[in-house]
C-alpha cells in the first residue's frame, strides 16, 4: 500500500509530465468530444463522497453552426497570435498568461508552474469554525447536503437544495461550485460555466477549490465540444493543484484520445 | 251520424295513439338522455380541481433572527393551531414564553423534489435568535428546518372547490353510519327514491303549510349536486328522482355512497368551498378522518344539512345543538354506546381561528399567471389541480403593500395637489422586490388598490426612468473609458456646466435640477448628486451606444434609442426591468433571470416544470463592486441621504430617479441580499411635481427597514479574483458569446482592470 504522501507525489509528477507534454506537443485537431469523466469529485474525498455517480448525458457533437463557440475563446486565441508571449515571473504565473495557454502554447514548464498536490480542503463542515457567521454556517451545511445528494446521484434534488445556499449566503463560493456541478450533471453546461465564474469570483486564496473550479470548467467545455478549452482548464487546474485527480484523469483521457488512430 | 261518430272516434284514437306514442318516444328519449348524463358523470371526470399557488417555503436555521410572535403568526397562517399541552398531532404547536421555545408538530408536505414527513420539533430562541433546533422524536439536533409554503390562492373558474377524493374503504364506518343516520337511514333498502321518506316530508310540509323537508334520498342529493340546482320545484324534483333511479339501477350502493361522501358541500373558508368528508375533517379538525372522535364525527355529519349556518366557526351554540341531535340519533340507532355518547357530549368544539385564503398578492398572481399561460391552457390551470410553487415571500409582500399604500397616503396628506381629481386619476405607485442572487421575485405590488385597478405597473407600465438610468452611464465610463482617451475613476474630475450636445443636425441641452451648476466635480459626486450636465458630458465622451449596451447587458429589454437624452433616462422602461438591471450590480455583475414560477407539479405530484436559478456573468465583478461602492455614496451623501435620516442604516446602494417633467419618481436601492424598486406617479399625463427622493425614497426606506429587520447585516464584498471569463465589455479578452466583434480596450481601461484584478 502506498502512503498518501507517496500517492500525492506520484500524482504530482504525473501531472507535471502531462503539463510538460501538452506544453511541448503540437496543436492537434479534435474530431469528437470525449465522454465526461466518471468522477469530478475532489481528490481525496471523504468515503461517502466517492459513492457511484451516474454518468452525465453524453455530450453533443460539436456543431458550431448550431452552438457558436463563445467569443471569448476566439478572442483569446486572437490575442495569443497577436501578442508576443511574455513568460511569467518564475514560480508566479499571472492569471492572464495561464488563461492564454492553449494546446502547444503553454509558456510554462512543469517545474515552474505545477504546484505540489495540495492537502484535501474539500470538507465543507470543517469550514464551520467559531468565527463563521450563522448564515455562512447554514449555507455550508446545506451545501454539504447538496454535495451528498450529488454524490448519491440525485442532481435535481441537489439543485433545489443548493439554490438555497446562495439565497442564504450569496458569498458562499462552494454553493456556487456545487450548483455548477449539479447543472453539469443535469446537462446544463453553459449554466454550469456561469456558476463557476461566480464561484471563482468569490473564492479567495483557495487554490484547492480554484483547481476544482477549473477542472469542472474543463468538464463543461469538453461536454460542449470544446476540447482545447477543456484541456486548458484541466492544465490550469493541475497548475494550481497537481493532486486534482479529475483534471489529471481527464487530461490522460484527452491525450489517449488524441493519440488513438481511430480518432 | 254513425259514420261521423266513427270518424271522430277514429281521429281521436289516432290522435291518442300519436300522442301516446310520441309521449313514449319522447319519454324514452328523455330517459336515455338522463341515463347518458348520469353515465357520463359517473364514468367520466367527476370533479374539477383548481390549481393552487404557493409562496416560497421558509427556512429556519440556527442563528437566524426570529421573533416569537412572527413565528406564531406564520404558523397560524400555515394552519397550525396552538395546543395547551405538548403537540401530539400534526398541525399543533405550543409556545413557552418563559424559556423562549416553540414546539411544533410539523405538517406533512409534498414538495416537487421530495416529500417531507411531519415530525415534532422544538425551536429554542435566545432573545430574537434561533439558538437550537431539535427533532423531538429522535432527540437529534437539527441545524435547519423548512416550514412549508403558504397557500396564496387558487386558480378556478366559478367557484373554488377544495376537495380531496377518498375511497369508501378509507372512510371510517362511523362517519358513514352517522351521515346515513341523519340524511338517509333507509339508503340500503330503497332504489333511489324513498316513498316513506317522501310521505313523511309531505306530512311535515302540510302540517307547517310550507316547504320544510324534501324527503330526498342520498342518491337524489347526489344527483342534485351533480347536475341540478338548489331550487325546490317539481321541475327539478322530477329529473332528480329519475336520475336517482337510473343511478341506482346502474351503479352499486357503495359507488353512490363513495361519490356522495366526496361530493358533499361541507363549509366555506373564504373563497374556498369545502367539499367532501376528507377535506371537511381537515378544515374543522385538522386531522385525517381516521383520527376523528365520536363527537367530531357527529358534528361533521350534522353539518350536511346546513354547513354554513351550523358551522362551529359561526355559531358554537347551533353547532353543539346539532351535534347533540346527531349523537342522540346514533345512540337511538345503537351505533354508539351510552358511554361513547356521554364522552362525546363532553367534547369541546374546535376553537381555532378561521384562517381564510385571501390572496394577499393579487398582482404577483397575475404576473405568475401570465408566465404560466405560456405553457398551460386556462382549462388546465383551472381544472387540473396543478400545484404551482413560486418565489413569493408573503411577509415581504405584505410589508411592500403596506409601505406603498401608507406612503402614498402620506404623500397626499403632505401635498394636497396630489389628491384625486376625478374617479380615475389617483396617485399610483408600484414596488417590486428581488433577491439578486437567485433572481426570485419576492414581492410585487403593481398598484395601490387591486380592486380598483388591475393594471400591473411593475411590468405593464413603461415609464421614463429619469436619473435611475445614470448609473449605466457611469458604469460604461468605468468600463470603456472615454472616446477622448480619458480614463475614468471615481476621483476623475467632470465638468458640470451648461453645454450643448449636437447630434444628427440637432442640438440637445441638458439642464441641472434648479439650473444649478457646480463646475468641476468628481465623478463620484456627479453620480451621488445626480448632476445632469456632468452626466451628459460623460455620456458624450463614452458614447451613447456603449451606454445603451451596458443597460441592455444588465437587463433592460425595452427598446433604447441611442440618442443623447438616453443618458438622463428618456427611454421608457418598466420597474421590473430596472429591478433586474440593478440586481445584476447587487449580484457582483451576475445577471439572474427573474423568477416568479419555481416549480409546477400535477395532481399526482409529478414534476411538470422546474425553473432553475440561472446566473449569467455579464460585467466584470470588480466593476460591479466599484459601482456598488459609488451607489452607496448616493445613500450616504447624495440624493438618497434621506434614507439614513429615516433610520435605514445598513450598507446599501441606490439611486433616485426623477423625470425632467416631474411625472415619474423612482427609487431603486439594494443591500447585497435584497433589492426593491419603487415608482410613484400618475397613470395619465398628470405631473406629481416631486422628486424621486421626495416621493419614492420614503416608501422604499419604510419597506426596507421592515423587510431587512430580521436579516443579518451584510456589505458588498470585493471579489477575490477575476474569473476566467469575466466579461469586461465589448473590448478586451472577455467579450461574450453572440456579441459584435471585440474592439480594443482603451489603454486607461486596460490599466484600470489590470490594477484591479491583480
């Protein structure tokens, strides 16, 4: 049996190599979106959080005539082409540069950007400390209930519960995150991305959770038929937390898919 | 002679034959018609069920502010009644003021996504804060508790028939026997009509020389309720009797009895008619039929004769008298024992206060109905018993209505010129309340008096917003900068002096309030004091199209012509649009779609529709935060400062609005958790001659003071990081899907954003 630390180290090394490989690889064409990953739960979840989760509905085939790719993606790529890439300061990547890192255009080396696997910060109840306001405490408890419902496969019920969390405490980023997760499970990928934006804006200095946000964002992009953006999001997630299994697994699958001759 | 007689005889005979055969044919046809009618009713849809509209549920959690009296009032409205001892049955509660606790035996409630089972709970308060919640059945501590939503109103055509259908097997035998004993004791031995009963009734009527008794059997009563009217005439009695005979021939006694027990009218609760024994047991005793005592059963059976006159809610004396008559009959017929009889006589009548469904939110219901009409026909809504769950908060609704009505009265008292000139020319107003995070419409008052005018000014009246529009100019300036290359910050200096804006060969000259100009003013002060000239100059520099873009992005859907006067709010919008747009600011740049309908369930508790919270980030959260900080200044130092003088002290942002012809007065204001828009004006062209600060702000303040009294004090929080796809406008890397191609950001804006986001 490997110890937790060893596992994390291995996972971190794998993630580092993945980021390195993707950074070096030429841009690959994508033919079809991959099925969503089987688990989007945070790494090192508590036992009850690893309950089987029904797979989300299969993503639709990318069809840009029916579903235009968001402008922001195009603009970002445009910026990449027109701007000369400026390497970020060593060990401290700016947000802008990380956003611009597309397939084959990652400016960062694994050594410079991949953080070690972060300790598990997924417990919401652990965040209820004596200084927490009653609203935040109630909101966190409801979020935790919503999370459990999601883990049990009841996304519709979870959604109802989670909508309560933001009504009680609009500053609770985890409520928004799990709302995004519930929407993802129900096939509302665009809604999920919107909730992730809000979650991200309300997260403060929490790389573990930011990594979760990016990983789920990657899942949504993949489901929307935008694998390149999915890949960018997964890499961003791994840069923040190399122990994010969702992102690591998804990247491996993306890589395998790209290498597959049938594709 | 003989021939003539024979001829007459034969003609008479033929005539008689024709008449007889015609009569027989007609009679047969008539009976067939009656039979078809009876069959159709028995085998088709027997009853219609009105749809019901519910408010939002109420979530209690440890740490929430709550007054004991408010909770008691809430429970009363939900149909709970106070018990002397510890609550033992669903729907009972007990308040212990000495230790500040409330014990409640919760109702069962079927939600769209889950079913809540009733259970006994205890809520302990420390002062006005919930300190502990406990499940009394298990002894476990709970951290939150959901009280079921309130019934707001029903949707129905003529009358609201409140009915829950039960099977005969589910009706306790004593209930059936008691009703049969007093209404039709020979039910199981007659064939639809009871000659003995009719003779008895005729004798009584002759003796009294008036129509006292009908002698109708239970089957006849059912036929009358199903098909006929209440009039006591032979023309009604004959088809009633014929139909009873047909029904008895075609259907079993049990089927007829079951239909009767579900059909029978047993009381009135405001606009709701109480039909059927199950519903009556709930209405009078708040318990299922199986839990009724002998006394309660007798009372229920006695009500059949005259439900309203004999109602315990109307006359305890008459109800007791009638109950005792029924009990005596049950004793005589040996249905109950002497011991049961004696015990039943000692039972007390239900002493609950009658809580009527009064529809305290008629404007909200109208709005909701419009939303529902998109997916459901009137027939479905009025007859198929849908359960519609809304985002309505009835407490906020009542506060909003009171604030508006009283606020308008005060205005009329202080300004007699505002009083009604003619019958249709009264001062009007509207309030709409939103929760910015979810977009739920929590309250809506579309006018002063729904009985007089159902015109809903919240979403049907398009009015000029005046200065309420100005924040969009300032937001556009912060976002895009000026076309001159100027970068704007709250401390930028603007020129507030008279000027002329020339466009399309025309000249437009905005003027300040009282023609007072302040020269060089800061960006912040120009907004706080709502300076027209400085704002117009700013709009000119930013570009009116960009101002329009921002307004639309935030949530304004009305057509906005890109003309200079748009900057000062010349384009007409509805209060609801204004509410959505400012909610986007309150929610950190995230627009939530407005929600009135949340869920729709059918009669079989199948979820037909669920409207989720939809959030869409439309402006950069940093910019939204900056605008909120600027608009807080309006309340703290600017045109909305009166709110502070009126005692509203919690962190809030807002903006006054007055149109330049003084026809419309607005105030939009919000805390991070609650937003309200108030509009005051006349429906016609009449001017009110008051500013938004004078007419709308006092109403808003009154509402917000009460509405937020039990809410925690919160402030706008600066966003932690800039989200990956946070939109910054048409410029820069974050333009959103479906928008025109990106344009480069002015350098100043880029630097501002990077300074903020890093």
